[in-house]
C-alpha cells in the first residue's frame, strides 16, 4: 500500500486488509503494535534488536534503514541522546521506537515543540524526517554528532534541466563542517529503504 492514500479512502481499513505476515512495509496495525512493545516486564522474552533478521515481524523499511546505517557506520546507540525530528507513523514514531529498543535516550520534536533548535543541539544522533527543506541549520547541531537526513524536498534551481534539485531537511553543505557523519540527499537513506524492503520480502518468504 502506497501511503498517504487519498482523503476519501479509510487508510486503517485498507491496512487491515493486508496479511500482516506479508506486510513487508511494516504498516499493519499489529506490526506497529509489536514494534511498540518494550517487553520490559519480568518473564517476557526479549527480542534481539541488533539483528533485524531475528525479529519475527516486519519493521518499516525507512526506519530500519536508518538504524542499519548507524550500525554499519559503527555508531554506538546505547546511552546516547537521540533526537528524532518528526512524528509520522512512517518514520518518526517507528525510528524512535527502534532507537529506544537499542537503549538510546530518545526525544521527539515536532511542529508544536518549543525551542526545537536547543533540543536538537543536545543530540549525539539526529534523525530528521520532517519534510522541510534545509530546516535543520548547522548551528542547531552539536559538534561531532551523527545526522541521518530522511527528508527529500525539491527546491528551485534554474541551473538544472528540470528546474529543481533535491535536498534534505538538513542544510548539508554547512552541517557537514560541524558533524562527524551525515547522510547525503539524494543517495543516503533512499537506497537503504529499498534494501530493507528486499530484506523484509526475503524474511517473509523464509517465515512462510
């Protein structure tokens, strides 16, 4: 199911029709509920959140790709301050849950947050997924932090054949002088989303 759906279609009704075992996008309400279960009480078997192949349900692809990028880059998540910019069901909420499962301390900022830049400045890890071109400025970022830019926005550019270019939510050119690592847009999170979709599809086959 390609979200968002047109306003006259009941999104939840459509998602509920998808077999959760084949829900490789990880959007079925039961898969979302499983992701939100922290299993912190005594007697509950804990999942190995360091190995997505071992998780017995589908995790949304873009959030999964964000964590995979951090892991493959050797970034320790346990105990780190992570700020997620955006609270969407597609990226913000699930990536925040994944960070918490890996023992990061997570803050979600959104359109109603006060002093957003001050909060972001405290982060060791920033995941920007708000859909606003260059919203996150270099002076918002803690020197040496790691930034995952999920945003993909078009801005006018007369030098381009089609009249525009794609940029992220973070001011990349200035931010790269401050941070330790940052993903480019395009070519950063996008390819990882596709790779995680392939992983989910393969895992669905293996479980069937």
